[in-house]
C-alpha cells in the first residue's frame, strides 16, 4: 500500500461545548496532516500529485484561517472539536481525490501531543 502525506498549519479560535457548558473562546495553531493511500500508482508512478492535494487542502482550510470556528460553517452548527475538524477535512477531500485512492486520513492537532484523526475508507 502506498501513501503520501501533506501538512498545513492554521491559526483559529474556538469554544467547545463540553457537557453542556461552553468553554471560554481560545485560540490554537492547528496542525493538519492529510494522508491518502492507494494500492497502486498511476502511469507516471504517482499516487496523486502532492501539489494537487496541497491545493485542495488549502481551499478547505481557507475559511478557517484566523477565524472563530464557532462562526464558520460547518462549525456554526456543529461543535468545533478537533474530531469534527478532521471529519470535515476528510469528507471535503473525498470527492476531489483520484478514484484509485482507497483511504484518506485527516489528523488534526490543536495542542502539542493531542491529535484527533478521522479515516475515510473508500474501498
């Protein structure tokens, strides 16, 4: 199985609702790592183009940069947890990935040592 990974960092604030209580608004430097997997390579020997993957990820993250996630779709309707951010990224990438990709994993770190991942299996 082949895999490639790209990484981005963006700054954003959020206030989670935990057990019915809303935290104080606070910011993070969010680290996002996206890994895509496929069992084979294309005719050029690529799983997919790194630059295409980076461009798609940048488009997904653009609305979140320097924003309050609680005011930014889809998190204006959904608790902006690292888990939900990872889910949103993986699902948003799904339609633009090559058909040969069998899985996409979005890993989101909002604080050092604390990572949430969502893996979307496409097979």
